[in-house]
């Protein structure tokens, strides 16, 4: 994200920990409150609550420039009330400008100071984000809470913002499951009593399993590199010795691996999933693969009496960790419904697209657009440099315009900092572009933009960028 210089009084969007961005205002901290060491941050008061927090500069965005974007991705009632509070604040501020003498009954009166409730990124009782009646999770490393004033409670706090999913039928024939506000215990998610299996603990799978466990699901894990299972065993997961064992002992088995070959091997290979499938067992393929692979896997699973669903995810490692993925599903509708609590735990929205293969097609199209867009951004950055323009200024302008988005902010900031730690592997987006181009060929539909982007990613791979983030496509233009 391009650096934004903020001052006291500026309106912002502040992101705290794993919770969604919230509208706030940069304010002066109490004199006796020290700024956290080693952090470049601002002290922010959140609208619609009496909560305050130190927020890292990279987690802050200007309010007006990102308002439309944030409103699109956050639809809850409490969120809307907070936005309304910002608009009321702006109207009052405008009124004061028009009446600088401050004529009114409040002139000369002081408002009593309220004790500030200070939140940290790993807060244990985020009043803006949790139900006050909910008991703290003692061992959760994401939470730690302290009050500036221990003797008094804040005058008010927001009701919880928690994920609950509701099914919405659309005219297109697809179904979406979307997040909604709720005050229920456990974030409104009642975990299924079905035994869950999960195969593949890569960038995406690790975050998904972590969230399944946090929401109370019983999970058995397996990974080709067994050491990756250790952390999840410590968090309460069970260990499966083979994919076949996991499929045979669990009611619903998910898999999330790198490509079509890995997906086929996991099912059809020695000690594979297929050997563990019995009538009624469910298999959910979350890998991004081609429709032909999905058709093959669906057929072999159902021929054994199993039930099949594809459910690839749109997102990144960070979104996976945050439980904010978008799940695109197709296949057996009853499996989709059985997976409801799992999808709630791992994602903010889920769509059901009908027969198996449709989700693979949709996901390849989505990733084709994302990959092409990332290559175009990298091309713009390097062209700016080649023509004597400031890359930082280019990004600042870009992030204030219509194309401003979290994706652009994060990827461009990574490029400027030379930080290409993978959030989504470059080799995987190139694989998705290749599969999308092949899908276009089969449909006799031209994909010239994707083809051009694919060549850039292939060059980046030749420069040993495969295991870096997709933003490392930038290096294809500078070497």
C-alpha cells in the first residue's frame, strides 16, 4: 500500500488483527499513554463505539478514498451504523465551518472526560467485534485486553460483529451464502457434528484448518510433509496416516493441493482417497484445477457411492488466515449444505453454481483476471520508472482513483519494498492462466490478454520466481 501521511483529525479505515476494517478518526492519545515500541502507528478512535487503539500505519487507509470499497465488502447493520456516525460527524463539522462563532447552548461547556477503552491487535475482548456476554478464550493467541481505566467501564460499546451465513437464492440459479451480523455465541457458528478430514496444509489449507478448529470442528489432518501437521495436532486436530484413512474415518473430507496432477494423485494414487470412500462419504475438492479433472474425480467418487462437491476458493494466505475467503462451489447440493458451518468458518461468502465443473470454470476465469491485472500493474510500474516518473507517485495516484483496492494496495506496497513473500504463489497463478487459456481454446473463445500475461509469468518463473508471491511478476520486466 502506498504510504499515506496522516494527521490528527483525519478520518481513516483501521484494521485491527483478523477483524474487518472499521471507520475511525486519528486522535491524540492521552498524555500518559506511551506509543508501542518499534511500531509506526497512529492512535485511532472507532466510530460507533468508545474503543480506541494503536493501529499500524500499514493497516490504515484514508476514509474518503476507500469508502466505496469498504461499504461493498462490509454489509452488516453495526458497520452501517458506524458509517452513519461518520457522516453525522462530517455534517456537524461542516455546520461548524458555516457557523465559526459557535453560537449555541453548548458554548463554553465542557464535556466530561470518559475513560478510554484501549484495544490491541491481539485483544481478548474487542467490544466492537465480540459479544460482551461471551467468555474470553483463554489460550487464543489473537487476544489480549487492557483498560486505561480499570475502575470504570466505557460508556458504550458496539454489539458484536460476527459471521453468520445466510443462503440467498438468485435469479441466475446460483446460491450464495453471505456474512450477516449476529449476536449469537461462538460467532453464530454452530459446528457440524460430522467428522471433518482435511488433506493439504499449504498456504491456503493451513489457514482453513486453523479456522475450522477455532470454530469447534473435529478435524483430522494429513499432509504429504507430515511435519506440517504438528502445529494442528497441538491445536486439537487428529492425525491421519494416509488419505484413504482420513476419507474412511471422516464424514466429509476436504482437499486443497497445488494442481490437477496432485489432485488426481491424492484420490487415485496408492492409499488414496478413493480407497477410503464408502457409500455416503463426502469428498470436497478445494484445489483450483480444470473442469476435466473435476469431472473425472466426481465420477470415480460417485461410482463408489460417495458424494462429491468442488469448492475452490478465491483469496490469499492472509484471507485464509482471517477466515475471509470466497468459496465457489458446485456438485452435490446436499454436500454443500452439509458443509455450511465449515464454509462459515473459513469464508465470508459462498456461492453454489450448480453441476460439477462450473466452479472450476468460474475460478479459472477469476484467477485469469487477477493474474492479468497483476501483470498490468507491474508493467505500469516499470514503465513509470523507464520514463522518469516516480513509482511512488504513480501508486499514490492509483490508490486514490477508481481502481483503488486492498489488492492493489498490498501488492504495490510489496513491490516497492521488495517484499515478495508468497501470499499466493506465482507458479500457481501461472498454472491458472495456462488452464484458463486452454479452457478458452476448447470453447473456441479468444484469450489474448491472458496469453500475453502468461508469457510474462513464464519469464518470471525462468528467473526463479515460482515460489515467490504473484507480485514478483514485476521482476520479469526489470531483468
